[in-house]
């Protein structure tokens, strides 16, 4: 009894020792995020915005308090084909992660077979049996096990790299949603800006039409000349042409907006508004440059890619170490189906426990390691470039907000002066002190000032969208898809 159990005990102890070793070493180095020094505060942010630690909501566009924009954003996030495609890329990355995770576990399969065979009497075996053949049925059922012993953590690094790639795909998906939502907001406010400008031009067209009719009546009465009538007709025609041009631009924006929300461009989307008033841009909490890494999905995806490349360096180092694999099977085999489940039909094997150690490969493993390290170094440099680009985008957007506000104040003064000049020119013309050329010049200046004010108001809204987008627009980093235990390298 003792002699029977002793080999089994020894095999179990050996297997336990191997499994223990498998968790004690990991090739490669654990990942550490590169440190990039940044300024203490944004250059163009006011102190109140920089000190505010509040974040935009996940549905960041609601800060504009526009029901139509909210509806368009919800439709875009739900129906845009680009978002659906990015979601499927995430599904692929998660499925690929499952494939690599499976390599950490033993493979166990079961099978059954039945066969009928007859050996030849003319072979050496048949002659040794007196020219007799061996024939009969063979029934077999059993299970097979195979397992790669991850002594050096190579498989763990493979799983770590796949996990980082899946997390990067998740961040990329969030980046697509962020870019889409900002494009919807930008296109929407451009369209509303054109509506406001169109309302201004239509009012000017109505004024020019009245002026034309008045001057034509005066011309017919001999109180005006044909030159003044021609100028009045010219200004009215120019205003009509401007209305058509603005409508052309609006149609293009509406087609773009329809595509972004995932509907046919032939579908009427938004009715034009007749008001020239645009809302004031909302205040966007800015925070500090040091927090930008946790606010933007593209930077988070870049860090995840760094983690993946770092793990791939460990995988390349693992090629220099021995690989061990264990196989085994257990089952029953019998000539008779009736005796298949009896103890005498039992069969099993443990092993072989095979080891493979690279001795000479012509420098292939060393070259693969050099490639992996170069890819990681390249990813570090690209990450630094992305971070600097992100900081520049924030500064650009904040600068736009500041300068557009100052520009709006100056333009308001210009609009007031132009409106007063038109009133004075009209009064002087009616008293016969000046000709109609002064009136048309004043009309053009007043119209230009009003249109410039509408354009600046639109640009201020677009600048707010740019600030929100450059800061990540309320994005929250998702939890890792898996927690990979990283043992210290021995």
C-alpha cells in the first residue's frame, strides 16, 4: 500500500513545487507612467476658472441649456455609425483579451471513440502469431489535459498587454464619442449663428425694400434722380443675394448635422429661427494642467498603449527563458462496451513534463527584444507629443475665449456707432443736406457691424465648445477591465 502511494505523492509534490515557482517570477519590469513636467496653471485661464475643481457632467453639452442641442447629442451618441464601429472594436479587444486569459489556465478536453480493426496476417506480427490476424472492436472514453507552466511570467505579460490594449480600445471608443459630441455642438452653433445672421440680413432687406419704394416714388414725382434709385435697387439686390448665400451655407451645415446624428441628409432636421439673439457662452471649469491626463480619453488611451508596449518587452525577454509544458490523460478503453467502465479498463498517464530552452537562434530573440524596446521608446515619445498637443489645444481654446469676449465688447461699440451714423445719414438725406450715397454707406456699415456681432457671438459659443472638448468634456476614466497581479521580478 505504501509503495503504491509513494510515487503519486512524489508527483503531487513536484507539481505543487512547479505551480509555486510559476507565481514567483515575472519577466520584464512593471509599468511606470512617464512623468512630464507641466506648468502650475494655464496661461490664459482666469484665476476663478483655474481654481475651480468642479468637472463638467458626462453629458457636458447640457451646460448650454438648449433642448434642441440635447436632443441632437443624444441621437448622435445612440445612432452615429462611427460610434457603433468603435463599440465593435472594443468588443473585439475584449474578446481577444479573453483568448489570452485562457492561456493562463489548463486546457481540458474529453472525447470518446469507437473503432473496428483487423490486422494483416502477412505482416511480421501476423507471421509471428502463426498467420493469424487480430480483429475486434475498440471502445475508448477519456479526458486529456495540457498546461504551459508560466514559470517566468511570460504568459502573464501577454495577458497584461492584451488587457492594456482592451483598455486603450475602451478609451478610443470614449474619444470617438467625445469628438462626435463636440462636432455636433460646433455644427449646431454654427447653424444657429447663420440663422441669427440671416435674421439680421432679412431685416435689412425689408428696410432696403422700403427705401427703394420710397425713392422710386420720389423719382416718379421728380424729387429724386435715377442714380439714387439705382443705388437703392443695388442695395436691395445685394441683400437678397446675401440671404440666398446664407441659406446655402445653412443647408450644408444641416446636411452635416444630419450625418453626425445618423440620419439621411435629405431629412429636414432643424427649423430656422427668426431671432438674431444668441445665448451667452457658459462658464467652463478649467482646473489645472496636471489633471489633464485624467480628463482626456486620448491621453488615457496613450498611457494604456504604453502599458501594453512595456508588457510586450517582458514577453520578448521571456523568449530567453525555458518553457515548460505538462500533459496528461485519463480514461477507459475496452474491446467490449460492457466492460468499458470496469476498473481493469482504466488507463492514464501523467506527462511528459517537457522543457524547451533556446540555445541558438541566430539572434532572433535578441532582435525581437530590441524591436519591443524600440516600440516602447517610440510610444513614450509619441505620448509626450500628444500631451504637449493637448496642452496647446487647451491654451488655444482659452485664448479664444478671452479674445472673443474682448472682441465682442469692441464690436458692440462699433455697432452702436454704425447704427447712429445710419440714423444721421437718413435724416440728412431727408432734409436734402446730403445725397443718397451717404445713406447707402451708412446702411452697409450698420449691416456689417450687426453681422459681425452675430459672427462673434457664434465664435464665442464655438470657443466654449473647444474649451470643453480640449479638457475632455466631463469624461471619466473607466475602471480597468482586469486586475493583473504583478509579482516582483526575481
